[in-house]
């Protein structure tokens, strides 16, 4: 758990555009019907919105339903990865008025301005809504070309001290986008295949500010922090030049790390790198478009250890082509790597290629109960290993 980065980023942009914003953070604040009534009485909002990933979308819908029940005049919005790729499903719920698809800052500000002035939303890109009983999907909004125009996240709108007291990390982002197209991930569709970068000085400024907040660790939550080697080196040089002494972690791919980069990252305080290795079977890696090799995985782990950075690995069971034999090989490979690792179970989220082309990949989807899409239990079958067997491993 970490402060809700997406909401803080959206809130900061809306505040700059002149809107009054409050964040209700139910990660560290208990949710209750009484709290809903209190918020609506004290803040008196005209609009309530929630973000959601697949595994918590039903909770987000229920919360917005509670808000609407107390104030039937409230306009409701929902955004985030699940809503973006299941907008039709979101609008089957009568208490949802608008879906914000993709990056939310500009779209939400334009929609709020239209609502405030009583204008039609027909020309606003990136939204879905109902009109005369039909669901309307306006054109997609292009990705924000220059993300440096966005303000720093409004961390002052959450009780950040509670996260610190609970020994949770604090997050920051240095880029948006992922140049890869793994079939189980919506990242490249949500924020684009072209990586857009925050300026190095801005990144180091924010890192320095976060280093003073008393958190044990800063997590850089870019989809792929190491996508641009030269820029990573410059960020590390900036941290070192300012004498900032703070531990941090990031996500990386095994084919984007090199000895000199890892040494520089270690010198700048990086202590953990998380790699999505996914499988110990080359055939499966090729099928899911991972475009990595097992030898590259071994090399990346060895280079991290040599540089003083602890590598961590994430694996997915139940990928297309999975059998009991491939599972055994993946477990053996995870042990061979000799680094901390965790296993998840494939959850074909809306928007992923593996869901869109499930028949082509030999995947049978067993349920659309989104509460079950927590990556800890089987919600699909591969034909080569039963869901029950995967769950029992």
C-alpha cells in the first residue's frame, strides 16, 4: 500500500484548473456509510469520482452508489484501467454517469467545466456516457504530449503521516508509457507504447522533497524505469550530486540493465529492483511477447547482486501454454535464480491481449466476477493444466 498516486496527480491538476478537491483515501481511512454522510455534509461536492483496477472495481462502484444514495443530485465519474477498458460494463450501473478513459487529467477538467457551465459533453474526448438509453463512447483522447506541464501530485490531500507510521513506502513517477506489449498487461494501452519522460531536474527535485518526509523507502513506480539508460544515469548523478542519501526501488526489465547502470543506481541509493520474469519456459515467454530469454534473466540477477542491489522476481502461473511440466520448470528456474520471488496467477484483465484474443491463445475465461481477479486464484484455464491444480500449487 502507498498513497493513491493517480488520485493525487488528478487532484493536483484539477486544483490548478480552479476546482475545489478533496481526496477520500480508504486505504488508511476506514470506510463507512456515516463517513459518506459526513463528507457530503462538510464538503458539499457536486461531483464524486473513483478510480479502479479490476480487483477493486466492485468496491469502487459500491462506494459511488453509497454517495449517490445520500445525494441523488451528485454527478458520478469512474476512471482507471478497468473502467477504461470496460466502459460499457460500468455504464450498466445506473448510478454511474460518466466513464473517464485513459489519462484522466485533461479529460476530467474539461468534463467538470462542461458540467459546471451546463454545456454538452459530446465534444469531450476520452469519455463514455449514456444518452437516450444508448452508451456513447467519444473519441479517445491523445496521450498528454508533454507531461512536464502536469503539477506535482497533491500529496497534502492525503494523510501521508499514516503511511509513514505504518512503514509503507512513498511513490513517485518519472515517466509514463511502456514500449513493450506483453499480452497480460494493459500498461502499454493505458499510457502508451511511447515513453514520455519528466525532466531530470524535476525528477531529482521531487525525489529530494520525498527524501525529507521520513519514509524508509521511495518506490519509483514507472512501468519501466530503466527504459532509457542515459536518462537513468543522469537521474542517479543528480541524486548523488545533491548528497541525497535515501533508499529506493524501481521496476526494470532484465534486458535493460547493464553493469555500469546498476553500479550508478546502487551508488544513488537503489536497493531493490523488481523484474517481471513471468516464466521459466522460453516457449511461454515467446508466446506472451515478453521478448526476453532465460539467460538474460540469469545475467540480470547476477549483475544486480554484483552491484549491491537485491533483485526480486515476479512469476505468473497459468499463462497460455501452461502445463504441469512447465509449472515444474518455472519453480525450478525460480529456485535456480536464487533471488526472492513471488508467484501470481494469470488474471486476464479487460483490455489485455490475452483476454481479447483468449480463444486464439487457448485460454478459457471462467468468470467475470471481478472480485476474483486478484491474481491469487485461477479465473481461467489453459487446457494444459486445470484451474484447480494451479490453485493447489
